[in-house]
C-alpha cells in the first residue's frame, strides 16, 4: 500500500446551515448496561460446575478458549495449540519438557458444551455447541465494528457510538449533521496522484452515521477520483438508505446514485468494486476549471431513507469483475 498523503488534500466544507454538532452525547452509549455475567447461560454440562468447565477450557497462557488439538504436559497442565508452538517444548506452568500429549478428555468435555455467543453482553442471545461458536462469532451481527478510517492500519474496534467518538477525537475527522452536503476537494498538484490520497467525513442524519470517502487512486494506467458513502452499521440496515453524489462544472455533470455500503465492507473492498462516483482525471481537471493546474472539485450529495423494501435481497455490484 502506498503511503498516505493527508496533507496534500484539503477538504473544505461549505455547508453553511449545518452546524458542527458535538457527538459528545454519544460517548456514554458504549458503556453497556449488562456486563459479562459470571454465570454462563445455556451450559449443558455435566458434573462439574459450569464456570469451572469454562475455566478449564481457557488456555492458562493466553486465556483464549482452547480448541482441538488441546495439549498437556506430563504433569497435566493444559495449553492451546497456538501457545504450544511458541513455548519451545517447555510447559509454561511447570517448566518441564512438554512432549506431544493430546488432552482428549478435555476435548470431549468441550464437545458436550453449549455456550452463549461471546457477544451476548452486546445483545446476541444465541447459544452454540462449543466447536461452532467460533464460526458464528466471526460473523455475529453483534460483533464490534472495525474503525472505518481508511489508509492506515487502525486496529480500534467498538460499537458505532464509540467509533464515531474515536474518529472525531483520534483521527480528527470532520463531523457534519444533516442529509445534504457540499464539499470541495482541493489539491494543488493533481499530477502527483499517488495510490492512497483520501479524505473521510462523517455525516449524521436519520439518527445514523455515514462515512463519505473521497479518494484518488490509480486505475490501470489512469488516475481517477472516487467518492462513495459507507453506512456505519450492518448491511441489512444500510439497504434502507440511498444517496446521490454530483460533481460538475461548465454545463456538464456526473451524477451517481447508490446504496451506501456497510462499514463491515472495508473501504478498500468498496473502492475496488467501483461502487461509487468515479471521475476520470481529465474530467476532474475540466470540472476544476482554470488552468488545470489545481484540482478543485465540488461534490454535492444527499442521503435519503428508502421505503421499507420487504423482499430486499442482497445486491452488491462488482462492476470490475
Ligand atoms: Zn494459549
Ligand atoms: Zn506442566
Ligand atoms: Zn453472536
Ligand atoms: Zn481508527
């Protein structure tokens, strides 16, 4: 990935009637009322007290849940296969040689367990056999979202109110309230289009948050500019909204109308599927007016709510495949 070029792109908002609204009112929302209860629900086991079975299946080294093959040392200390490969054949608990002993009994106990999804404190009420729990948790609708900030490897995760505060405070992202926008993207030397020039702005309307991305990247031989919207929430909810983007000058304009993509899809994935307003550089310079030395694009747009669509099927275009 090419380096960021934050400094060279300026984003000038000219939305007079939109007030910068503090998102401070949301900072408390990620303090969830229910904490992880010490009493696991839905345990279908056994002679042992449920908590202790659960604790037995926690790797004493990394504290993750253990999945087959579960290993043990000659003294019976267990550990997970990831940790086993890291400890150079020494039991981390008793320092004896580890050997290669499977702990089949514990694997069998695990098989008989049913456990709640680990996101149950975030609202998921589903219960799974131990070995299919991981698979569900990877796609659970209640799992935390990744930070939608593009162009950096930000590892922050959380719920939407938390991420909105994170974008504002840590990434210094512009926040706007309202369902229309009018942005100017200015770049003084458009000849130097590198792969990852980009801007992110967050919009707050209909009680939801949307990320407006503006990027410059190389498409084959030609540099292009692209604008698209992502919905801060799940794909099923994203389908309730539509948006339009317009850019133009001198009696010509390009209009894009689409459905915002969920931030569950990485910005990279959305970009590579060309699911947004794409402006060829020559056209972008034409729209900029003047001597074509400076990129000055005015992108206007609108977000609106669709009527509920009862048969709303998944329909995500991938125009470049
Ligand atoms: Zn481990
Ligand atoms: Zn040991
Ligand atoms: Zn779940
Ligand atoms: Zn981040």
